[in-house]
């Protein structure tokens, strides 16, 4: 194993979750009679550059296929977040009709629709056919490819340099992080800005969020590691903000290293100091994550077995990748969880990978009248509890497993 950034070969342990199928590879009913491919899910930290990363056992096309089923627009709170982001960037950087905005991993157009509505020229880069098609249906121009230096240079040659590049929840999803970041350096205008949002590993460790580990996440990011990667590829971090998304994320602002247009914010030092105080500058700190994952697994299984013994029907909500990590690490099957409900029609009627639990719509979930509903995407807990509040009419209760098993009255 070689570090995907620095090429080092010395690693410390972080998480070993056994084996799992790709978390977004939902099964059609006809596929239940066929075997699934499971890959080791082992994550280590590079002792040289402190990048936390999965050990690779398959190429990115295995995990980001043309039928990729994650659509950003099914969360209203995430849409609101995207709309606020656009408004903030327009104000802060003076974007207007003369500007050009590019989003890397544009998904279904959840964010660029707000850029387009302001009359600002925009372009999305999205490699998965399913979501790219949905974005085009919104009138958004999409390049259906994986992003890197080669694509960036072609876009520059076509006159598509960017004043702003947005990259939400994609930096962790790229196997060749140097090629990916190098593409931003080339695609930005001389004083352009790139923003990257990603779950902060500081929160992952502090809140025991081990279920955010899955094969599509090639890296787990600290500002310490990201600043090094950016500097090595011609970018300079000049600001950082904290957001509550995905259990606690960072929004990092970067520009070309040669640009003098963006002053260094004190926020950068503040976050770096927090990471160092938490020990993220020492590889040995990361090993404690494994024990927390085992505790959650054991408590979750004990809850499900106890519920079955008591005759309580348990269902789940949110056919999310993090839910698949939890279910497969715990070895959960349909005898313990009757169904998983999800808003996304692309997932309904399919089955969760590995656990093979049926995915249903909300109406079917309500017809089951479960006494317990496990919220798998715990980061959307409040939104989901409001959405499904009527389960309390028959005494139903919500359950979350992260950071500890909690039954919500």
C-alpha cells in the first residue's frame, strides 16, 4: 500500500470494518439470487503526511457506476444549504453575469440550479450518468467525466476558466487526490476561488462516526492533511469555516498559490490549533477509533435482538451509504430490520447491499406501523423526526446508533 498523496509506505491503523459491498450498489430483486462482491474495508493513516485513507481493492468505476443512486436533491435541508452557499459566494466574491462558476461533482444539479437562476454562467462536472441526466433536466450544462488535470486543461482551452469552483463532498471521494487538486489549480482564473466542503475527521473521531467510512470515501480529511495536499499542488488555503453538515464539516477556501487577492484568515490557524490539540498531528491518536466502532456495533445488535424478543417491529429510515456501513458491520439482516424507507424512487423497490433489506417508500413504512424506526442518516435526524412524527400516534419511537445507541421519546 502506498499513500495516495505522498507515496509513503508507513501507516498506522485507524479502522478495520471487515468486508462490505459497495455502499451505493443497491440490488434489484432479480439480483438477490446472485452473489455480491464484498471488499475489505480497511482504513489507515499515513505516518508521513497524516492522510487517512482506505486501502484500495477496486477502481473508482466500481463505486461510481452509471446507475449511482445518491441524489442530493431529496434533502430539503441540503437544498437550503446549497442556496445559502450560492447567495454567500455571490456577495463575498462579487459574482455576476460576467462570472463563470464550475461545480465538481455536480450530482443532480442541486446547487448549480441556484447559480443559473441568478443569471451566472455555470458548468457542472459529474461522472455518474444517473445524476448527470437529472441535472441536465434542470437545464444545467454537464460534462460527464471524472475530474482531473486532463479535463481541467481541456476546459481551459475551451475558455471555461472559473471565478469560483465548488466541490461539496467530493474531495474524500477521489483515489488520485494529487491529480484531482491539480485540476483546480489549472481551471481557476488567476485570482479565482475554490471551495471544498468535506466531513471533518476531528468530528468523526470525537463523535464516533465510524459509519461514514465506506469504499467511496477514499480519504478522511483534516485541515492539516488538506493544507499539505493543496500546497503540493499549487493551491493556498486562505480561509476555513465550520458547518454542521454530515456530522460536522469544514468549508475550505483556496486560491492559486501565486494569488495575492485573498488575505489569510485567522480561522485557518484556529482550526489547525484545534486539530493539533486533539492529537491529529500524531499518527498514534487515530488508533482509538476502532474501540468506539465495536462498542456501537455491540449496542446496536443488542438493541435489535432485545426488540425482537419483546415482539417490537423495527424498521429503518434512509437508505444511505452510512446506514449500509452500520448494517453490514453489525451483520444485520431482514429478521432484525423489516424494511428501510427512503424518499428516492431510484432506491425504492431495491434492496440494501449486503443486508438485503427491502427499500420501501414512506407510505409502506407507515403501513408497517413499526414500534421503532432507526434513523440511519443520523445527520438528518431532526428533519426525519419531523417528517415521520406520526409514528408517535401508535407509540412508535425513533432510534439512532451514533455516537451511542439512543431511543428518542
